[in-house]
C-alpha cells in the first residue's frame, strides 16, 4: 500500500473536498465542506475542527503538503482533546513526511505513539517514524548514522507490530538498509585496497563477511580478502577465504577471479584452521555454530 493509500486508511473515509473558488485574489479563501473558508479574514479559531481538517485534506490533494501540515497542527493546538486532534496528528506526520520535513514528521509520529499507543494507527505512526530516517538514505558516501537509526526504527515496527500491514514493508526496507551498511564497508575497503593499505582493507572486508553475511556483498568481500591476503603473502588465509567463497558462491565471477588468482600462484582453495576464517568456515560450511 502506498503512503497516500495509508493516509486514506488513517482518516477512515475520504472526505469530498469542494474546489476552492478564487476570492478577490485571496488564495486562502474558498469553500470547504460546504462552508466558506477564509482564515485571513476570519480567525482560524472560529472554524470547527472538522472544517480545518477538511482544509488540510484539500491542501494535500493539491500537493501543498506543508500547508496541509499547518492546518492539521492547528487542530492539535485548538482542539487538543478531541477525536479530530488524534486524527489530525497522524495526518500531520504524513503531511510533513510528504513535504520531506523529516524532523517534524518524526516528532508528530512520536507524539502520536506517546499519546495513543493502543490506537489502530500507532503501527502506521511507527512506520512513518522509521521512514523519516530511511528515506534520507540515498548515498553510500553519506554519514551512516541515519542508516543505523532507520534499522532500529524499522526493527520496532517488525517486533512491536508484526501483524500489521506495515511489517512486511518494514522487513524489506530493513534488509535494504542492512545491505546499505555493508556497501559502505565495501566502499571503504576498496579505497584502502586501491592504495595498498591491505591490513585496513582486510578489517573492512572482515566486517562484511562476519556481520553482513546475508547481504549481496559477501561474495565480493571474500574475493577482496583473497586479493588482500595474497598481497601480504598470507597464503593460508587467502586459500581459506577462497574455499569459503567456492563453497557458497562457486557460480559467481568473484569465485572465478579468486580461483585464477590462487592457481596463478600455484595454490588451491583450501581450509586451514589456524586463522580467524576457520570460525567462519565452520559456521558457513560445516554448520557447527548454526
């Protein structure tokens, strides 16, 4: 379900909002829900919570999410203990998110969770909170703090609301964010490898194969370990990495490249137990730690 669809679910029934008519050049004037709405001439306090809510919906419909968030927040201010305030708060979080105002979206979503933890829409609020981090993960080179926060928030959706319609989407995004962290480690490892800083590169690739085994980067990380260890003359470690790579990813180009590197030096992929890869070998091949 799209976020727009989720917003429609939140409000229950999509309200029909009449088209605003121009009024003396005043863009804020018009008819909403059958009533004339002109907050620049008539104080907003004189309108009902329902009228202000409809105006917020209207602004969403015309893709003015920032304006919509303002009206939904006014309901929270003017009618703080009403059912409309509860409905407006989750819509406020949604509108801020659509406007890419992630801090305010997160703040609104957190207030909803704090005030209405047992509400049917608490799961959606938690999901919006997670998205406020996740949707900012757009480049591998950026600070990964956002990725860690996204993972933590997505995990809360999965664990607290496992039966909600948002859990499945949260699981998918969790896996993608997890992959993103592995990609960052690979980027740094390759940087060190290109500059012949083999020990530093090995440390990064080791993180990937130990902590991010389920991601799409594991095969390349094992190959880069073969490269790095061979460059340092640590043949047993290179052979063990090659053996793990061959067992799990034999059909990949990474194994083919590693095999060529090893055989080019008269070596074969083989297991040696006197290095840190021995533990990984037992886990991934022999299943002793599973």
